[in-house]
């Protein structure tokens, strides 16, 4: 029939066009009829599945699926055709497809329904998502790996937002601070440090966001059970590509042990300083006794003079009052020596208080002056006006000075080449104070110069060789130093350098 023939040609032309269109598509396209039989299979589908179009035309589309989808599919399609209930059609989802060789691969499948006068069916467009799936898996693995690393890092770490609110805290952090990660997530990192230090640490954090990269400082934390813990906090900031801060990473390193050791060392140094001081004072006993004896003798003399006046009946009240004033002055002088002696001999904790170096020097020179005078030598003292305060333990600083002056004296006894010891106190660069003890002794040999500060190094028959090593450790405990240099007279200069306390 001509009419039918013409119609046939028209269909053919349309189907050629359709085939060309389908083949031009990059994605595999499969057409099926309402009973699930394959009615179209484009080139991309051939390439992906390994079937030729001829092999699959008329076959149930389930050949393209692995079990269990294969068996489920017929039922599914039938249900849709009967009830219109949709699982994939018009929606699309991720399913698994099977190639001719039996291998399977994930696809993103979108299915649409088509209806023409001539036929009705479904068009499935497939996208191989193996690559995407692999990337997703890789990202998942990498994320999991990062999570594991964070969780199991031996150093306690918190991650916070830029306001310091904890976003995450690892196991080590939970153990160290006693809070669960959940509890930590309801806190700010600064809430974890002791009350007094919070303000300061918040300021540090905001400075870090504004300009910094990282900072580290020793700070006290309070654990959940109320204990104070000394820790080193190291904080870093993570920024985006524009330099905006995103996150803060805070490492909390437990320093309690280090702190304890430092405390033990300090106790030890304090004890050693005390022993050293007692030793030095012991050596000075006869001199000091003499120093106290002098005013006592004077007092006795004034007292008997007063007695004589009274007994002679020629009492001039003016004269008597004058004698009593002199007695009082002498008593005060003896009292001063005894007070500073007792102060020096007392055993006590290492102190940190603002000190006036001029006053410290004055007190020490009073104690030792007599020993020099007894030999006809002079103790020259020069103290710069308005010395800024230093921070530390006055008695220990005096102990260093006393030791240095005694060493100077002992060196000069060996070789009488001059007749004075000079003590000066002067500021240096606005940040230090130098107290220098200068003598007229023989100075040090090169060998002695190198070993000077070693414990038990002595050139004296009765020497212990501990004086200078104790002095050195006292100076470094004050953030200062002790140095030797030969002076222009060939004698020794010992320089005590102390940091000025910042206001
Ligand atoms: N002012 C000084 N002049 C020369 N030598 C000194 C001086 N001060 C210290 N020394 C040397 O350093 C040594 C160690 O001094 P020190 O540690 O005080 O121990 P000691 O006084 O018990 O010997 C002394 O034995 C001496 O040789
Ligand atoms: Mg000595």
C-alpha cells in the first residue's frame, strides 16, 4: 500500500535521525519499551557495556544490571506501568550497572518516559560515576585519616573558631584537662586557664588573629577537678587564601614536671646560697665581732665618763645629754651590724621583690668595711643617683657582692699592690644595672680565668672554691650574669649585671 509505504519511509527517516541523535550523545542512552525490552542502544552505551546494539535489542534491560537489581527490575517496571508509582522514573538515582564481561560499575541513572502515537517507552541516560565515586571514597578516607590523626595525636590539641570557642578537642586533651570533648565544645579555650590569666590570654588570641601566625607561652590551666596545671600553650592560626583567620589551633603541653624540677632546682639553689652565706659569714666572724665590739667599747667608755661626771657632782645636764646621745648613736651602729648579720644568716625562700641596689650595696659595705680598714685599705663606694629598681632577692644579691669583696680582699692580701677596693653601681643602656667590684690584686692567670666559675676551683689553701659558682647561679636566677675582666691596674673587676625591673 502506497500510503503505508509513504508512512514507513517517514518513520524510517525519523528513526535514522533519532539514531544519529542518540549516537551523538556523549552519555550512554538506553531506550526500553513498557515491558522492559531494549529498543535502542546508542554508541556510547555500546562502548561502555561492551555489547553491540544488535546483541541487546529486544532483550530485557535487566541484562545490564547485576543481581539483585536484575530480579527486582521486572516487578518494579510492572508496578510502575500499573500504578504509576515511581522509584526512578523522572527522578534519577545512583545504581549499579553490569558490563558484558560481568564487571560492574556505579552509574547515575536518569529515566524519562516518552509517549508518541506510535509507541510508548522509557529513555534511560546513564553516567558512569566510577571516577566520582573513587574521589568521594578518597576524600572520605583522607578525612577519616585526618580525624584519626587529630584524635590520636599525643599532644593535647583544641581547634577553636576565631572567637576562641572550642570546635573540637582530641583524646589527649580530654585526658589532660579531665573534660569530655563534648564539655569542651561548650567552652572557650580561655575558660580553661586560671581566672587571673583569662583576660591576658584573650588579648593574646585577638592579637594572633589580627596580625600573628603563632605564639607560645607558659600559662596555668585549671583541670576539671580544680587542680592547677602548668602548661605551655602554643597557638597557631589558619587563614583562608585572602588571609582571613578561619580557625585557631591550640596545643597544650603539660609542663608540671618541668615546673616541679625547676622548683626543686630553685629550692636547692636557695639552700646552697644559704650554706654559702653561712660559710662566708663564718669567715667574717672575727671581723664582725670586732665591728660590734667597737661601739660596745665606746658605749662602755661613754657610760663611765657619765658616771664620773655624776659622782663628781658637777652635772651639766647639757653635757650629760650629749653623752647619752653618743651612747645612743653607738648602740644604733652595733644594732645595725647585728640586724644585717641576722638578715643575711636567716634561711628563707627565694624572694622576688623590687630592690634598691644602692641600699643593698650600702648595707654590705658596712659589714665588710672594718676588715679593709684593719689593713689600712679603703673601700671606695660610688652609687649612681636614681638607680631604677631590680627585681629579686636582696639578701642573695648582697651575698654575691659580699663574696666578691671578700675575694678582692683575699687577692690583695696575697699581693699588696694597691690600697683600695672600689664598688660602683651604675645603670647600663637603661635596661641593666652593673655592680662592679674592682680590686688592686694580681688578677687571674689565663688558666684560672677559664675555670673561675667551676665549683671547687680554688687557688687558696683554705678555699672551698664554691663562692663564685654560687654567685654565678644566684645571678642567673635573677636573669642577670656575673663576669670577670682584668682592670687597668692588673687587678680583677667582677661585674654583677642585673636586669632592671620593667614597671
Ligand atoms: N678578685 C680576685 N682576684 C684574683 N683571683 C680571684 C679573685 N676572685 C676569685 N679569684 C680566684 O677564683 C678562685 C675561686 O674563687 P671562689 O669561687 O670565691 O672560691 P674560694 O674563694 O673559696 O677560692 C679563687 O681561689 C681565686 O683563685
Ligand atoms: Mg671566695
